[in-house]
C-alpha cells in the first residue's frame, strides 16, 4: 500500500529543497589581474593619453554597473583618439541611484584629477588595460617624476603572471613624462 503526501506538502518540500540549494550555491567572486610593467602596458595599449577627468557617469549595463569616464586630452603618447580633445572609456563598477558596485582591482576616477591612461579594446568599448595598473596619476607640476602608478585598488590583490605564478606586490615607481614617452617609443 502506497501513501501519498498531500499536494501542499510536496510543494512545501520542493520549495524548501530549492531554497536550500540556492543558499548553498554562492557565486564565485574573484578578480584575476595579470601583472603588467610599464613596458608591457606601453606595448599592449592601443591608445595612451593624458589629461583631466571632466565627467564620470555610472549606469546599469546588463545587470552590473559600468562607469563612463571622459578625459579632456592634454597629451597623446600612443595611438590616435577618435576625437582630438576628448577620450571616453569605461570601467566596471560605480554607483547608480544609491546602489554601489566595486570591482576589486579596477581603476576608479574622480572629476578633476589628472591621469595618464593606457587603453585597449577601442573598437568595442575602450577600457583601461590591466585594470588599475593602466591608470597613472599625473602631476605636471612635479619636478622629474610626475607620473605615479595609481595602485590603491591593487593593494590587496594577488597578481598573477602569464604562467599563473604569483607575482610580487606592485611597487609604484614614479617616472617622468619624457621617460614614459621614451618607453612608448621603444615598445614594439
């Protein structure tokens, strides 16, 4: 003789089992950053520009927040920007309507700051190469070493080499704009 559970009991059991499975299935959250030095950034970037950040606008994009950054161009070190006086690119993360999303390792930008950025994927949607490694603070009033890597976002991440071996922590080595120009010229 078989016993049948009432429909309500079967439904309750199914919902409870589904809820348990959903609570155990947590998405993996990780950021992998391939370590890049100044030579590899210079070689792999399609466009390297310096200037002042004039706009930072975040919006939802397919379930995540993406921020569009507009830079008033003051120096073009490599490539040819679509517009001579402005460059627009995007980074993951930002804030929309009081909801914020932060992506570990991603560069962040503030209106008014002066930066040099190494950009890639120009044909699709320009992005910063190497995440935060591709953003350098630019202080043109400094004597000599006026460019400093903006490594705040990378401080707690483990960087990996192309062969998946851990790299030593990033140490920001300031350089002058002319030294960067020479590096870019020397990059194949």
